[in-house]
C-alpha cells in the first residue's frame, strides 16, 4: 500500500481552502507534514485526521437538557 502525498496547492484544493491556510497549518504544526528536500508534502491520511479532529457531533435538545440538569 503506497501513501499518497500532496503538494501544498493540492492539499488546499483537497480541503477546499486557500494555500495560505494550509501553509499556516504547517507553520503552526497543526497538521502532520513531511519535508522532502526543500519541498513540503502532506499525506491524504494526515489531512483526513486533521478534518476528523475538528468534527463536532450534533446534539439534540434532550441531551442539552440532561447536561443542564447535571450542572444545577
């Protein structure tokens, strides 16, 4: 199984964001990346992990009420 690496512009297109945003993620080390010489490459698996880490599950009203009852 081979890992698929993307360039910064390809990663930006994959995430549907700007190149600047991807470069900021790299600079802040918020996403895993690889240096290949002077080039930076990102694995698709690492980008998917970044997206999943930011996932927020939906809540329903009954769950919110249960949490509020526990606080009071």
